[in-house]
């Protein structure tokens, strides 16, 4: 074992840095990238009539979609305009939210 350490000498520190970076990548960075990809897909698949919840917790039905904005109907004759990024999630058919 000591012979192996002696052979690796100056490269041991670099090896540990690579191992630590790999651990950080698979524990922190990769899952966050997957979550961002899933969110981008959800926002691009929004459709008129979807029931959604905004980041602020406002529940509504999508009335109008544009490139950057979404208009939600939250009550009779009450419409609110949000940026697309302000939508947290889409509610399923039977989900109350």
C-alpha cells in the first residue's frame, strides 16, 4: 500500500479533487439540471384550460398564453397576468391543489 502511495505521490491530491468533484456532480449538480429540464418542459407544454398554481400560491385556469406571459382566470371576471416562469405546477384532473 505504501508503495502505491509513494508511486502516486504528487498525483494523490489531484485524484482526490477529481473524486470530490465527481461526488458533487452526482449529488448536487446533475439532479438540479434534471429538475430544471423537467420545469422547462412543463412550462413549454402549458395549454389553454390547464389548472395551475403560481409561485405565490394563486390557483387559476389558463385563459390566454403568449410567448412570455400567461393570463389566469382566478374568479369570475378576475384575470391575472403572470410571466410563464411564475407558474409553479399544473394540477391534475382530480387534484384539488
